[in-house]
C-alpha cells in the first residue's frame, strides 16, 4: 500500500511493526488523521468550471508493485492535466515522508495513464493551506528508494532496530509496543558476538 511508504520513510521499524508483525495502536494523531480522511472520502465528485474533482481515486502500479487511493485528483482542461492532492492532519514537515506518499501516487497515475505529472499538493489541516509539491528528480529518487527499501524489508521479514531520530518516537503511536529505549539500551547482541569471538580465538 502507498500509505505504508509513509511508515517506512518515517521509521523502518514502524513499517516492520505494522506490516510484518501486524501490530497497530491509535493515538491522538492517528485517530484525528482517520477522522479527517473519513470526511474527505465522504465528499462527492464534482465539476467546477474547467476543473473536475475526483475523490478517493484508486491507483495501482504493476511495475512498482504499489496500490493506493488518492484523496483528491483534480483534472484540468485540455490538454488534460492531472493534479493529485493529499490531505494531512498536521502541518508541513521538515522531512519528506508526506511528499514521498504523494509522489508515489503520482508515479502510479503516470503508469496508468502513460503521462508525466509535474506537480501536486499537500493540504494541511493545522495550517488550512495547500503546499505545492514538485515531483522533481530528488523527490522521485527518494520515493524510489523508499519503495525499494520497503519491499526489501517486507521480503526479509525482520524488524530493524529503532530509529536514531528520537524526536520521531514521541509522536509515534507504537511507542509503547516498540519500546525503543529498551532496544537501544539492549547491547546483548554485541555481547554475544564478543563472547563467541573470544571462544574462536
Ligand atoms: S517508537 Fe520510534 S523506533 Fe519505535 S516504531 Fe515508533 S518511531 Fe520507530
């Protein structure tokens, strides 16, 4: 799922806990995000002037093995221009994980329609503003890297260690299930490696 890429970009351990170990926990942020998306999904498609607004649009990429749903797709004039929009509960992030999700949606549309999409937007509930997102080479590269990393992690079936970005853990709904500080403190694997190294000498 495209939405899983956001988990991977945020923290590969979070991705593994949800998509390999199948654990999940709501917190205020996730519950609020779900509510926002429920509201967005309930709106109908409509035409306003030369712009068609399609909501909850299903997309797929066979090449990238991705599937997902766009919150909003604006289809403008002739020649037809496609403009994906994703709704988010918070505010614009310093990091790219929201943009990666949007870019992956654009990549699916590009494959489905055999077109190129240059731009989309993220709309943030907290700021009530649209942030334009250019699908430039660096963002496309970051998105391809996240897709590849997520597929590899899924195939490995292994949950990696906690992220070094401790500030991310504070907003993570899986904090209690993940126990990042316990795992960061746990040096047993290094201890066992050292133990066997000593025996083999
Ligand atoms: S608590 Fe931290 S390390 Fe654990 S899944 Fe969440 S972000 Fe990743």
